C-alpha cells in the first residue's frame, strides 16, 4: 500500500514540477508544451485577425476567454490533478503482468525515426477519430462532449474547449494505441504533439483553408465547421469526425461538406441549456438531462 501511495504522490509532484519548469523556461524548448501551446495559439490568432473567414465575427469572439482557459486547464491543471491516478494505474498493470510490450502488434524500432513518427501519428489519429465517433454515438458520452459543441462562434481556442471527462475516455485508448507500437520512444512524441495541436487549432480557426488536393488527407476549417453544424443530415448523429486527418471520414463515408460559405449556425438543439460558466460546465453531464 505504501508503494502505491508513494507512486501517486511522486507522480503528482513530478507533473506539478514539470509544469512549473515549463513556465519558467527550465525545460528544453522543443518539449516545452506550455510555451509551445501559447506560441501556436498566438500565431493562429494573428492569422484569424489578418485573414478572417467570417468577417462579422469579433476578434474577441463569444466565449473567447472561456475557451482560452479551457486550453490551459485541460493541458496542464487537469493533467497535474490526474497524473497520480494514471501512474498508479500503470503500476497496478505492471504488478499483474501487463507491460508496454503486452499489446505489441507492430515493432517499429528498426524503422527510420521519421517513419516511426509518421506511423505513430497515423495510429494515434485513428484511435482519436474512433473515440470521437463514440462520443457522438452513445448518449452517455455525448453528455460530456456537448461542452465542446456548445461553442456558438468558432475560433482556434475552441479546439481545446472540452469537458475534462473526455481525457478519461481518450487517454486509455491512446495509451493502447501507443502500446501496439513496440519499440517507439516516447520522448520523440513531442513532434507529433505540436503538429497535432497546430492542425487542431487551424481546424477550429476563423480562417478559410481547404489544403487543395490534400483535403482528402488533412482535416481543415471548412470541413470541421460542418462537424459543429446545428443541423445535421437526416438520420446521422454526426459528420466529419476527423481530428488531424480527414482520411478516415472519406474511408468510412462520414464526410459531409455541402458548401463552404462559413455562414451556418453551429451548436446543437438544446445547447441553450449548457451552463454559461466555466465551473458549471466542469460538472455538467453527471446528471442525466430530463
């Protein structure tokens, strides 16, 4: 019992220390997620201001500051709070004989690092695409995912506006995705992390980008805006589920882009019932709506 308690406390303190060291520039720039997220956000916000798609949308759009708070809460504050539980769970798995090699299906250790990262990126994106589909398909999961879809004006920071319970759903499946890749070195994952953040910010930004022929591979703001559409095609619980890649939507026929004006209502029927305050949204979803 003492071993588990010490593991929990050490993981919490280490994550807290890592976050603080990131803020005060005491970690290498290429793994500094705090300032990396901040820099990416500023660059894409400036592009939104310089090249707005929806020109009638304010620079400080509706819920701008709430969404900015979500960015740092989900990536840092919640990560610190939950770090001990994840480390404890890993130790329990290790004690019962489940290791990082238990689920290995593909050993990529012998491949060039660029190929390793590409495979990691693709596998992880598919896992997230599948999780995203489940968040829309099942009512229990949709209760929490509603927070992300309650945004009424789209902008880059809406990318990370999501209920903290989504971390609970995504994390185990992403971990499994990593575990099937035998030989992958986690310290190299920062490259994929920053690419995914940049693409995700672009997808939610008030910028009209389709990437030309690459639209069949990369997600984009035009495609993702329709994921947030208030009105969905009849009989469908969602469209355009892609995270970084649009590829999966075209393969599984969940793509839908009827036009590209950007002048559509976003949200969902009943979104007016979502709490307006950040704290209210944090506890939303645990009580079944009437």
